[in-house]
């Protein structure tokens, strides 16, 4: 099972997912990224007042970026 980190970038600030999670494959990782963005959009935050101005940047175990998902695209998936 591959290990991915679902990090958030907001206006030049980078919030690293320190723990990450095991996800079986690439398709499941993309689905998980969309679900995570959708869940966060509905979560109030003082640190991030506008979730739609964020991207979810997924990195693999080697630290390579494997997916960049603008939160606006996650809204379109609903």
C-alpha cells in the first residue's frame, strides 16, 4: 500500500500533512483527495478563511508531488 501526504497550499503558505495515510492505489488516492477537499470546504477555519483559494497537493513517500487539486475542482465534482 502506498503512503501519501495530503498537503494544503493557501496563498503561498504550505501546510504539510505530517502523518499521511496508506492508500491502495492511484485511483483511490485521487478519490480521497477530492473527498478531503470537499470535507474541508465545509469546515470553518481562522487560518484559512477561503478554502476555495486553496490547492490540495498530494505527495508520495519520496516527497514527489503526484497530484495538485484546486479546491474549486472538488466543488465541481459534487
